[in-house]
């Protein structure tokens, strides 16, 4: 049987459990939070007063903070790209509306709220250039992205597991910084988004765990292959207007590292957590390639730590079109 057919068979087997995953890791629309739960009510008599409060609190947040919050928002707003990519994964039948397509649609529906609430907050804050942000968002969606997974569900689930935990960490820490600067509303907003990301991370983590039961060697080989090429965050492809694809990522990443929002050590820690949760060191019945992949994965964290210790982050902020330096720096 070809690798393609084996993967398809495994996806069809796990799909029989999809309703339990939906129930455990996604929330009913009538019960989950919505963006307006955290934003001023435009029908309220106190709306303008509430907006003035947001604008006042926003003045306490520094330049790197705004850069990170803007890039996080743009990444969340590029959701159409992520849905179309997941709908093309082997075993997901968007036309037949199978269990996997149901998962992707409901996951997308939850994720959609993140960009909505952050975008509205940025607009009300008065601290950023919304037109430049909107252009960058349109570029992100129009450009698309290649994360090196092809249509392989094994590689795609490794990616989503990793990426959802990375966004959980980033949003949570942005929320902590906002709270320290006296912005409780933004802090709550970021923390609840982080909670969604954690639920989604746990779901994709379980998908990989289930695949390991049926096809351990190929799953571990896919995991190792993704780590060899490095997990590329969606923001890797971010650009400002007039620049080329990905040109803004390094400066955004430097801002995130200066703030301690998401660092190379977080990347390594996620890898260690996944190795531990999936018990990579204890899986039996691996073929020769699977054993080599396992050895690579177990040694990789220490290797990455040695490399990271030699890296330095530029301390001078890059001035973005999204965030004007005047009055913020």
C-alpha cells in the first residue's frame, strides 16, 4: 500500500472520533465569547467615554508592544489562507462535508473572532496607522504561504500543534504586559484568545497522538522532517506595503524577543514539550528511518539551545509604517 493510501486510511479511521474531538476542544457558538463582550457598546450612551478610556490606557504601551500586537492581529486576520490550506489536506473532503471538513470549518469559526476583536481594539486605540495595517493584511491573504507541509496530514498536524501553542504563548504574554501597563481590558482580551489557542493546540496534539497509534514510523518521520526545515510561523510571510514577501518578519521577531513575548527558547521549549507528551523516546515498533528520526528529535533541543546561546537580538527598534514613532517611542 502506498504512503498516500496509508495516510488516507489513517485519516478515515480517526475521523470516526471527530465528534468527540469537536465536543472536547471546540465550544458551542451560543456559549463562546464574542468580540463585543470586550469592546465598548456602540449603542450605549457611554460609548464615547469608553473609547476615550481605551485611548488613554493605550498611551502607556511602548513601541515594540504595538508592533507585536499589530503583527499578531494581522496574522489572525489572514485566516482565509489557513482555512483554504487545511481544506486541501489529504483526507479532508470539503465538498462531501466529511468529519474533517466539519472540524476545519468550526475551528475557523472560532479563530475568526481573534482578528475581529484585536482589529477593533487597534482601530479604537488611535495609536496605529490602520490603513497600512489593512494593506499588510490584504497582502498576507493575497500572497498566500508555503509552510512545507504539502497536503500531508501528518506534517500539517505537527505544524498546527506547534503553531497553536506558539500563539498561545504570544497572546498570553502580550496580555501580561498589557495588565502591567494598566490596561485590564486588553489583558482580558489577549488572555481569552490565548485560552482558545490552547484548546486548539490540545486538539491537534491529540490528532498526532492518534496517528502515532496507527502509523508510528511515518508520523515520527514527518515530525522530524518538519523540525529539520524549521516550523515557519505564518508571520514569516508578513510585509509592509511596497516591500517584498516576508520583509517585515525579522524586525517583528526582534521586537517580540526584546519584549520576551516569543523567543527562540520558547521554540525549543515547545519541541521539548511535544517530545515528552507524544513520548517519542518510548514508541515501539519503529522501522530504521523511524529510529533515525526519533534520535534526531531527541537530540535536537540541546543542539538548538547551543545555537541560541550564541545569538543576539538587535536592541534598536525598526520603525514600521503600521506604528508611527512620534508619540510612541
